[in-house]
C-alpha cells in the first residue's frame, strides 16, 4: 500500500493504510499520551506525515516500524511541549493482558504503571505491538542493546513490584 501512496499518490491506498493501522497504532499512541483528543490529533498527523513522506521510505525496516517511529517521535514531541509525561490509565494497558485472570491483569497494570516512560514503551512495543528488539530500536532511536537492557530492567522491576504486593509472577512455560 505504501508503494502505491509513494509512487502514485493513490488516495484509496492511503485510506486503506489509514484504516489498517488504526487499531494498533491508535492504541499505541493513546498509551503514550493518555488523552483521546491528543491521540486523534497525533494519529492524523502521523498519517499526514506518511502521506507526505511515503516516497522517503527506503525499505531499511518494515513499513510498520517506520510508521511507529513517526508516531513515537510525534507523541514524545507533543508530550515534551506539554512538559509532562501523562501516566498510563489502568484501563488502557493492552489487549494482550485481557487473557489473564482479573487479579493478574490488575497486578500487571499496576506494575506497568511503576515503569519509566522509556521502559514502559519498550515493554509496550515488545509485548503489545509485537516488535522485535531491532524494530523497537528503530522506533525509539536507540541501539538494540539499549532496548534489551530496558526490557530486562522493566521485567525485573515489574517482577519485584508484583512480588512486593504478595504474588510471584509466573514465568512463561511454568
């Protein structure tokens, strides 16, 4: 779809791209900014940037990584201009947690709230969006090893938080 937007300025291809990215990218932006109106503005700005710069995409990453990077930078820019990071609201942590028992979902949400924005976004991009370390690095503009370190520390902090409130976190495969 992006190729049609870039080469032919195809409005119908852009419309399909706009709607295809809406669920995941919209949720990601909302987790970052925690404001419905601001989320909508950023989403539309991201899609306008995609429309304008589609021809600049060189294929060095997945299209989704490129689009999420645009969203991440625009979201952080808006937050910096507000001079604050808005904390995540518990009810918007992510669909992936919805399969866990309610008590576990609550502990997971609380543990995520304890993370710094950088650590939380690394976890969000890895576990809720499904990006790999290199893709996350491309989105947030840091080395892949930094992403690995952020996720390692985030998981440790989340585990410590959950253990502190009385329940050990079950590891995958146990």
